[in-house]
C-alpha cells in the first residue's frame, strides 16, 4: 500500500479536460459554410469531443486506481498489463 494518496494524474487530466471544456462550450455549429469546410469543422468538433471524453476517462481511471490501492489490490502500472486482464 502506498504511503499517501497520489492523484497527480487525475488532477492533470481534469485540468486538461477543463481547458478543453472551455474551448468547446458555447461553440456554434457551422450552418452556412461550403460543404468541405463545414465537414472539416464538424470533424474538428467531433475530434475535440472525443478527446474530452478520453481526458475524463483517464482521470476516472487514476482515481479508481488509487481507490483499489487503498483497498490493498495490485493495480496494473501500464496499458499492456491492463489489457491482459
């Protein structure tokens, strides 16, 4: 068991998510744009929303890792260990 709770990764992820939220929030979807420009803008919005979801999941994972450590479980330290089960 760790000596202290370490939520550095969670805090960094949440900080990045907050910045992403501020950039996206209130954005107006393009209505009157040429086809390719509109499609590119919509793709950019979708990419930013997906990235925001990624940041939030990363923060959630970091918090849950600390929870499991506090309960005495071993937590996988890298992605390969997580995927293997």
